C-alpha cells in the first residue's frame, strides 16, 4: 500500500473517531440520571434561566444542582446590551423570583446532565402555576434559542 493511500485511510479513521467522540458528547448531554418528576426546594434564583435547587437523590441524601432552562434565550444585563435589553433582563429576573415565590410546589422533570455527579442540569421548572419557561415566553421576557441572537429585544 502506498504512503499516500495509508494517509487517506488514517485520515478517514481519524474523521470517524472525531465524529464518534462528538456524537457521544451529545449523548452524554442528554443523560437523565434521575428520571421522572422530582419535587425540589429552590435554593436561589441565580438568573432568570438558572435556578439552584435541592432535592433528594436517595432518602436522606440531598444535593444541590443548578437547573438551566433549555431552549431559551433570556435578555442580558451586560455592558454591551442596550437599555431596552437591560430593562427586560431586570424584569425577567423579578418575574422569575415572583413566579417561584408564589409556587406551592416546584418540580423538575427528566433533568438532563452530563453525568449523575454534574452540578449543572437542563430541565424546565414546573409549578402549580405551570412551566416557568412558558410563562417567561408568554410575558415576552424570553424567546426560543432558535431566534437569531442579533434580533433586538426592543421590538
């Protein structure tokens, strides 16, 4: 086999290996170590789309996890943001805190994590008032992450 042919074969093997690694990474991000609906206690509302919660993984064993709302884009209060986006970011944070405060019970369902030891997970936050993600969208304080990021929050 010529050197040129060997290099082509090695290149294909490396490409397949890289693609396989990327695919396995995507699968890991959708690992659900604690399936079903789990009642949680809210520890803190860190941002409108990140809520730290405490829950029992086994009876008597509680842990904290930062839950990120999947598929949402939230306005940000950053130096690069315009005044309208900053104002909406403040309203989104206040809205999220109020939504959580008035809930009788708070749940997460099918948390997606990289591993069961991860300190971050992706799940919607559910309460007796419904989904936090949907409530933020309905209030105009969040939008789908499929909307181009350069789209203004001011219209």
